[in-house]
C-alpha cells in the first residue's frame, strides 16, 4: 500500500503534462541537464585555489638593486637629449 507502481507514476506524469504542458516540462528538463553538465565540468576543472595549493611556490623574487650612479646619469643625459 505504501509503494507506488509504474502505473501510479505514469498517471502522475500525465497530470503534470496536462497542468504544465509538454514544452514547459521539456524546457525545465533541458535547464536541469545544462546545470548537471556545468556541475560536472566544474568538478573536472581545477580552480585557481587548487592550483596554488598543488603547485610548489617559487622563491620570492628579489627586488632590483639600486642602480649605479653612472647608469642614472647616462639615463638623464638621454632623456635630456630627447627633449
């Protein structure tokens, strides 16, 4: 008495089709299928957070050392010539 047979489910399906119409049910099922595909696609692709956790970090980059005074004077000369 507590179980539904195949005939019960077919009657429920017919009532749903009569209430909502075939095109409405079809579009809802299409949207559900797209959602499932996106979910599976996102599960398969690693995110940026996962990539950071898995990849070893490189040593921090060193800041460039101060330029020599001779370099800065040459740069000043070339900029003065341009103007």
